[in-house]
C-alpha cells in the first residue's frame, strides 16, 4: 500500500512539473498536417518578446538566426526584388522603419496607381502596449486607428487578411472585371509554400506551410479557421517562406541557402 502511495505522489509531481514546464516554455511546434508546422507562441511568458527585424541589405533568415541568436525567426513583409526596397510598412518601438511610399518603383508604377490605396492599406500584425506594460495583439488594415488605451509598439504589414474574412480583392491580391481574372499577386490562387500569422486569446500562432504541402491562400485561410484563430493574415510566402529555431529549419528556395529578405519577426 505504501509503495502505491509513493508511486502516486511521484506521478503527481511528474505531471505538475511537466505542466509547469509547458506553461513557461516560450513556444511549441506542432506538425499538422504533414509538411505544415504551427508555432504556438506563449505570449504570457514575459521573459521573451516578439519584435520585428529589418535589414538595410537583404539577408537570409538563416544568416540572421546565426547572427542574432533568437529563439526563432521567420520571414515577414513584402519587398521589391529589383531595388530591394520595402512594399510593406514595418514599425518598431513606435517608429516606422520601413515605408513603402519611399519605394520609387512602387509609387511611380502607373499600372498600380488606381489601386495604391488598397496596397498601402494591406493588413498588418500589431503589438500594442498598455499603461501597465502588458502586450496585446491584433491584425487589422494599416489605416486602423490605434485604440486610445494602447500605444503601438511594433507592427509588420504584409497581407492579405485570411480570417475572419479573406480579403484578396480588398487588398489588391486579385483584380477581376466582369468575373474575369485580370491580375494576381503573390500567386495567391496557386499552391505554394506559405507563411501566416494568427492570434487567439491574446496568443500568437505562426503557420509555416512548406513545399511538401503547398497551399493557396484560401486553403491557408481554412487552416487558420480549423485552428480557431480569431484573426489571421499572410506574410510573404513562396520562396520567401523560411523559419529557423533550434528544432526546425525551413528553407524554400535559392539552392538551399534561402532567399534574401528585407523584414522578419523574431522571438527573443
């Protein structure tokens, strides 16, 4: 009887230790389904924080992982591969670091001029800070006003919004006239590797869809719905999809070295 009692106590201690360890763990990675990885970030652990990273000269996700030594780093906003300038806003510590209106190639493109307001107002992942220093997370169009009770700490724009509404036309990822497809951005209607971010109960989730299980943006939207996200949006994808952590290294292109990028999101 005594032996059973001691075994029971040891089992309880073991379970409690595991629960405590999981609660304090900064993130966990789940594969569901094959070739798709969901990174659940424990934003309640105040020791670690999500923040944007931008570079003046394009760099690979893997190189920054080695240089900055974060817990993980993932690709984020869009950029112009011709002039290496941003196509997405990035704000860090309340200051705009990347501004697409400074991209001459983008702003002088006459074909895009009628749709520029949609491009500049694409969705962004936001991190707010309240008066007590607590962080709050949101996904919304760039022009959305910051709630009066918060200040904007960080933001990374990409898009489109995936959930609760898939905003392909509203953010100029597709252009249709009379039911005919005129243009398509980010190969959104085709199956490719993808990167997305979602929020649920003030926790953050990163979705890494590899070339092993490529998806359209509509399929990624359905995936975020399956995971019960409150809101979700896409980051840059295709060959830009990349993720580096101690457990997982995802490279989508460029002869095994990874595509060189402009902006990233890291947990440090």
